[in-house]
C-alpha cells in the first residue's frame, strides 16, 4: 500500500489536449508546500519574518566543533614519530631508589610518626606557640610563592641564641657562598670545548641509516673492539706467565740455585785448575811504556770530550726544532678553533686527568645496530639504553659532577682498643698497698702445725679423698678457680662435686697411657680465626677429652689447614708457638673417633665441636649441657654460657683469662654428673630404650610358631562359692598375675623372651619398678577381697543353644532372631594384680585403683543368683 497521499503528478508528461485541460496539467506543488510550511510555522511559534532580531540570532562564543575538525583535517598531517612522542601517561614513573619505611626502626630510635607525650612540650613547639601568641604568625612560616635561597642571609634573628639563658652557646657561623659557584664548569673534553647536554647523534645510529654512514661507524667500533681484545689477551698471557713462575717457585722448596754451583760436588773456580799457573805474570813497565799509555789515555779523554760536545750541539738543535713544531701546532689549533667556533666538544676523547675523584669516567655505551637488528620502520624499533645513565655521564663530562663509585655498604667504624685510665689514676698509698698484697700472695703459705724436718724442708700433709656430697641449696662463701690448688687436706666443705684430679694435665700429651676411658667422655675444643673474615670463619686448634672422673684422656693441638689470620690468644689461649708440635687434622680425627666409638659424649654445644672435627656421633649417645631445660632457665630459655653454669651450679670460676679446653671439659662433665638422672630421664623421652634381639632369626621363628596360640581376651572378677573353690583345688587351672599398665601395646604375636623386656624389681617400700619401652613404671600389688576370684577367659566359637518357646505364634516368626551367645573358656585364675603408673607411686585416688571398685560391683551384679534377687524383691515389697 502506497503511503503517498498527493495527487497524481500527471503534469510531467506533456498533454496532447487543448487549453481546456490546463487544470490537470498545471504544477501547483510549490504553492501547496508554501501553504503547508506557513501553517507549520504558525503552529510552532509564528512566522520568522514577523519575529524581532534578538529572538532569531544568538552570539556564539564557543565555536563549532565540526568546523574545527574540518579545518584540522585540511592542515598538514603530523608525523608518526611526533604522535608517538606526544603520548605521555598521566601516571608518574616509578622511582628506582629503595626507600625505607619510617615506621620500621631498630627498636632504639622511635619512629617519627609516633605521637609525642602529653605531659611535656618540646622547646621548638614552645617557641612556636609563643610567637603565635605574640604576633599571630607561626615561627618560620613563609609565603607559598617564595623560593628558598641556601646562601641568603636570614634577617629574622634566632630566638634560641638570643635567649640570655643560652649565652654560653657558640653562635652559628654565617653561610658563605663558595667563589667557584659562579664559575663556569670545566669540560673534560680533550679539545676543551663545552659538551652539549644532548649531543647530535651520528648518522649511522639511525633506525634506517645510510649504508655508507652505518658501515663507517661499524668499522670504527670494530677497530676499538679488536684493540681491546688484543689488550685483554696480552694481560691474560702475562697473568698465565706469572702463575707459571709462582708454580715453579713452589717446587724449589726454598733452595737457592747458583750459576757457580758445580754439577758434581763443591764449587768450580779458576784457581782449582792448573792452567792459571802457566799464565805470564805482569812485570814492571818501562818509562817509554808508561808515556805511551799516558798519551793513549789523553787521546781517549779528548775523543770522549769531542763526542760529548757533538751530542750537546745535536740536542740543542733538536730542542729548537721541537719548539718550532710546538709553535706550528699551536697556530694550527688556533686556526682550527677559529674556524670551528660553532662546533661542540667531543665526549669520546677526554683528557687524561679528571677533577676531584680519581675514579675514571664511565664508558660511553655502544650505540650501534647490528645488521640482523636493523628495522625498516620506526614502529618496529625497540628502545634501548638508559636515560639516567646517559644524563649522569653527560654531567660528569661537562664538569658539573664528579665520578663516584656506588656505595652498596657503608664502611664500619674502626674500633680502637685503648687502656682504661682508671688503672693509671691511683694514689701512692694505694700503690704501696697493692705491692704489699702481691708480695704477700706470692709467698708460700705455711701453717703453724706443719712439722718441720731437720733439713729445712716442710713435709706435705696427705690429702684425703673424702668429699661431702653436693648440696644444691647451699651457696659457697668463696668461689674458686678450677686451676687453683686446694690448700686444705679435707675436701668435705667443698660445695661442688670434685672435678679435678691430683695430677695436673699435660698439654699436647695425646692419648693418655694411664687414664681409663669408661662409658662417658666429655669433649671441648678451641678455635682460631682463618681466612679473610676471621670473625665468622674458624678452624680447630685444640681438642681435649676427659673421662667420667675428670681425668684427662686426650689432649692435642691441631695444625689448621688454612692460613690463620686471628689466633684469638686472649680467648682461646692458642699461640703460634703451639703449632710447632701440633698434630695434623687427620691424625686427631682418627684418635678422637676411636675414643668416642660406642660411648656417650658429653659437651657444651657439642655440635660445634663435632663440626670443627668433621666427625659425627649418634644423637642417642650425646648429652648436651646447653640444651638441658633446668640449665636453660638461667639464660631465659636460650643457650647458657658454660662460665655462668659453672659459677651458679658448681661454685667455681672458669675462663677468667684465656680458655682451657681441659678445664671446660671437666666443668661440662661435672655439670652432667650433677644432674645425671634428670639428663637420662629427659633423654629417654626423646630416645626410648632400644630392644635388640641376640638372635633375630630365632626370635622371629618362635613368634611365627606361637602366633596361632589363643591369647586371653578378658580378665574378670566373679564371686566364688564353696563348691567352685573346692572344684578349683582339684582342677589344674594355672594361677597368673595380671599387670595393668598405663599404655597401649601393639604386637602381632606373643613375646618370646619375657625376661628381656619385663624385668620386675622389688623395692624396699613394698613396691615394684620396671623399665618398659623407654618408660620407668612403678606398681603396687592389689589383693582381691575375700569371696572374690579373678578369672582369665578366652572366647571360643561355641554358642549356647537358643531356647524354644512353646506358645510361639505367627507374629513371632517375623521378629528379628536373637543374637547367639558365645561360650568363653577359663584359662587361668588370679587372687591379686599389679597396677602400674608413670614414675610416681599410684595413690588411692588413681584411675586404675578406682576402676577396681567398679569392677567388683559389676561382678556382683553380673553373677547374682535368681533366688537372691527374688528374696530381695519380696523383702522390699514387705
């Protein structure tokens, strides 16, 4: 259906009729459109011709975007490189410098963001508040648009230094601007011309260069690379020759070779031969001969003087020639500089000496594109280099910065060891007292009771071996050193266990021929610093081992394999003289390994000693005093020092001066002996006792043979009647002794040798003790009450017959069948049993003891007779 409502346009075709048909052929479309537009204008607001000008026109102050775009299109299109360079991100770039967090401190200096205390105000805040209250302006506040000049004079006086209370303080000196600040920087270029900040790049470095320019640049850099490689090869050859000479010198063993040394023996000289006797001896010359010799010498002197004069004349002529050449070069350089005033300095060729720092200027990076990296468009170009590095080198070449090396780690302050002045500040009276005290201590003390012999010698009184046991609560009145000799014969007053023997130890003795080893040995080592970092790198220098009684078993100095840089004599007591008779590390390793084999090793931080010896030892056989819990309490849970442990628990002083490994080993063994039981209990918790079979195959065979035997499934207590007791006497049921232990046992069969794993010992307090699976158990025997009997029963496959009901109907057939009751056979009986507990004796409120009473009640309710139950109900009803 057509949507056009206009009259058919027949006027487009010329009519063949006459003038009478003009109405059908005349075109009135324009008139109709005009009338329609007039009506629409009246509807929308009126005719445009009738409206005033202010309603028809508007002043445009913004402009038309379409017009602006059309004008931009008519302009010249920008280059693609300008478009890429014009793209700038609004997000700032990341800073490469690492910045620390102000909230993270070392625990001593408080962070800056910490709030100040409310109970006091700093002097700076006090002056600021005072200035605000006085003038209404904060102290030191400046305008926002004001620039800071570090060399300008501060017109505002400092209130802190004007205060009369601080007139004793020295006022700060005014800031003086350096004279060289206004001087122009001196360029490092060889020609002395200033180097531009951004130099015009070479034509060969373009992404699409001309072949001739690129080839020229390639040859230039290639020649430099070849020269650098030749120099590197020459230095490498020199270093190899130097190493070869060093290796040859090592094989000389310090011997000096001489050219005069004979190939056979002795030295060969001309006087050992007989030809010298045939030579003609010099005779006295005549006067003619002497005059002839004098004339010859005068002629030689004249010829020598003439030669020197000719040489001087030649040098003078050469100097004049050099002077002329220098003047000519200066003129040429001046002419060249006048002609090339517009050129900039070359940063590739620099002067020999730099200003300020001795560090050379960083090398200029290679700006050359290889043939396989050339691109044909800027779009495929990959940016390379670092703008920061280029700018830094440019500033150095321009003379504005000094060449500096990056400081990755600040240099530590050098420590200077000095003697305290308190040792020198003493009076004359104190000095005399000190001399008298030293003189008194140096003399041998004698007692009036010591008997004197006729020959003037004092007889020594024999010392007794008795010693009072150590009392933990008692504190010694005076602490003694381990190396001090005891003056009294009776050692019963000593509060600490005896840790030294009557004979003093022998240094570097090796394996002692008299000391016995035993099961326990204590070891200690001394170290020295080696290598470039002696504070952290150590090597073994001495090792000492003592037995359980403190006798020296082994002591030896060890020769380190590395160069010793710190002997640590004030700590370790090791000096270079001790290395004269020291043994090698391999020899000491072998002897120490033989001593420690199958023995318990005691030590203080013994893992460090084993690492120094490059040896290992089973952890099950190590007792470390630094890891003992009661000893660690002194150090707040950390590893305690051996010196503190010896002073606190043994009442002795060690390590007063240089350390002694024998002394430390004895102190370690004394600490272990003091808490031996506690050490072993703590050790058994980590390493349960081993159960090793003598013949593993035999034990496994017996276990397989007895695996099919039936084991007891249940222990029960039941009331026993007279008939059952009489039948029990006639029956051959075995008696047994049950053991109730506080731990579970998992095994697949019976234990073949019970005596090996369960050895019960009777104690004096009517209890029993046993060590089972690494635990020490203590048990008490509990007897059953009168009228009760213990039964050991085993379940069988037999069941009781089901009872048949006579009045059963169809409804009972649908009910679930009753569960069959199995029959248990009695394997044994018992009248008492043992309740075991951990460490301590089970008390009356023990869980297992309480369980026995419930067990008895359950047995009464389980084995009650029907007649007894009926009588009980009847009596209750009555």
